[in-house]
């Protein structure tokens, strides 16, 4: 069975005797490349890559993998906050556990989410990153009466634009570095060049300059929510937060709320608006060409938004 593993010389297609993972067998149809996959390689992690996965279950139905495997027994997990369970860091797909960019993958049945009608399984790998942005927007209190600004127009930023519109925000601004990102953001309902102050500012670039810009844009009593990854000390000009009583809130992953799972919410959004996938998925490669897929995904100026590998 073929799979894609991170090595010291980049990703390579390898042969495995058994599918990675544990639980129910899934025939993988689509696996998209996240910036986290690139980060894991830079950090020296050498696992089978991939946590944005969709495929066909043994009963023939399509599903997406909810890639946060908490213990499902602690108080956090039982409350739906399995993204905060300490054990999920030891089961992080593609980092501390083998991921699913392979012909087949095994996942616990409880973490296989059925696809809603209208969502093509070839596009459903987007559900996982869409859930990350959806969770951040919910944490920050996004709704019909909120102005939202998104800093950073990679896939998570663009999915935050789509998610903010779906959660009711009518005024959504986007700061994008590259022309193809700006074009995608406008297509998804954002206007460019934020003006004034915003109730919710999504920092989706993961850079000190983006976080500083978010502080400039946040409104009094507003919230900066970060999906960008920071692994060390962070500097932030406190005067904006101090004078506006604004909040900074890290966001990680996704979970469950009283109405269901955030992954179900994100899947419904993608099913209802197929143009999101048409906008975000810019490249598709067969599994055999995974090395080229990762090269394209890493080149921010090559026009790629989300690159999908299809086993």
C-alpha cells in the first residue's frame, strides 16, 4: 500500500504493509496539504503526513476524518473540547502519529463524519481546515452584528472569510499579500483593505507583523482570534489592547457544541456553497506526484491556495 512520508530529503512515496492509523478502514479519496504539514517537516518530524482527509468507508458511504483524537473520557472531551485534551498532542496526525496521505487509513468510527448531500468527497478534505476557521470565528463571537477583518489570505484566512459570511457577518474585510489571494477573497465575499476598527479580527498568517496589524484593527471590547501558529514568545504592542479593553484569544482545532460538531457545521457550509471548494482548491496531484504537490504548496507565489493529493 502506498503512502507519503516525510523524510530528511522531503516527502517520499513509500510502501507500507498495513494502513496507518487505527479503527475503521477508510479508502482515502482526497488529502489536502496544510501549512502544518510543511511545519512538521521543518521541525524534523518524520511520519506519514496528512490530517485533512476524506474517503469512503467500508459500508460505501463518504466521510471526512475528524482529526483531533482526544481520550474521549476526560471532562474536556465529554464537554466537546477534545481539542484541549492533553492526549491529542500525542496523536497528532502527521506529527506525533502517522497521518492519512495514503491509499487507505484507519480512524476511529466516532471520528468519521458523514458528508452532507452536495459535498463531493474529492472536495471534502477542505472540511478539516474549514472547521479550524469556523471554531475560531465562534470563539470570537462572530454574528450578524459583527464587523470582521481577516489578516492573512492563505487557505485558513480565506475559509475564515467564508465562515464569517456563513455565520452572518455582512462586513468582512481581508488583507492579502498576493493578487491571487485577493481575487479569491473577493470571490468569497470579502472586501479588501480594512477600514476602521473591527469587532472580530482573525489573525491567520502566523507572523509577528500580522499580529501587530490585528492589534491596530481591533475595536473597543473586540477580540483578536489567532489561528496562526506561534511556538515561542510573542511580542505585542499593548497600548491598543489596553486603551480598547480588547482580547487576544488563541484558537486551536475544533470541537463540539450544543448544536453538534463544528466539523458538521463546516461540512454543511461547503455543501451549500460549492464555489468555496472551486475557489480554494487550485491544484490536484496523484499520490505518485506527492513531492511535486508539496513543492507547489510551499511556493506562496505559485498561485496555490489548497493543493490536494488524490490517492
